[in-house]
């Protein structure tokens, strides 16, 4: 079984169009994922220019909690990718639309649920992180401001997964890059 699988992979890799298809899907995602750390870097750079160094702490605390919430629901991206790829492989446009709608609806419902549970989630996270009382208040403000972006962040997971499953990595790439650039511009502007 393993020998057949390895032989199949070697055979597929030797064909140029298979390699090209793999790279056509991989390169846009590699590049878009490289843009993600730039967002945190810009957040830190913008806040780091404020008059007091302690103002950077709440961004770290609130940002960590927000990032945890978003990445815990990374299955929106992975699940959408698998189901969209199956529908695309069957050339089932209706199924592809259904995967997209279901992914976005699930992202929206989860965002509403998380926003409703934001207070206890934030309290639990702060108990585990144990920041100073000064950081607590400002981190809470920062977290609840960032929370307004949670529906969009979760929807972005579902959309990126759907685009990847539909073998449209360039659309996923541009969506993620535009979102990250928009975040950078808005950070600097406000």
C-alpha cells in the first residue's frame, strides 16, 4: 500500500503540469501567509510610537486573546477547503455554493456566540495571563474594540478555505493581502 502510494506520488511529481498546479496553489498562500506577521508588527510599531511604553502591553494582551479566538476556529478554513475541493472535483457548482454559504453562516453564528460570551472568555484569559491591573483595563478596551472585527475575521477563514478548495489560490491570496494592507493603513491612519 505504501509502495503504491509513494510510486503514485513520484509519478505525479515527474509530470510538469502536476508540479505547476501544486506551485500555483502553494505560492500565493505562502506569500499571503508572510503578510500576516506584518499586521502584528505594524500594530506594535504604531502603538510603540505613543508617548508611554506601557501602552504596548494592552495591545499584546488583548491581541493575544483575540488571535486565540480567531485561530481556535481555524477549522472554518480547513473544513471549507476540503468540502469545496470535493464539490469542485465533482464539478458541482451548486455544492460549491452550498459550502460557501454554510461556511459563512457558521462563521457568522460563531462570531455572534463569541461576542455574546466575550466577557467570560476575556475574564478567563486574563486570569490565566495575570497582567497588572493597569494593563487589565486598557487591554479590555482594546480587546472589545478588536471584537468588532471578529465576524470579518471568521468569514475570512471560511472564504480563504473555500477559495483554496475551489483551486483559486490567487483569490485567497489577494483577499488576505488586501485585508492585511487595509489593517495596516487603518492602524496608521487612526
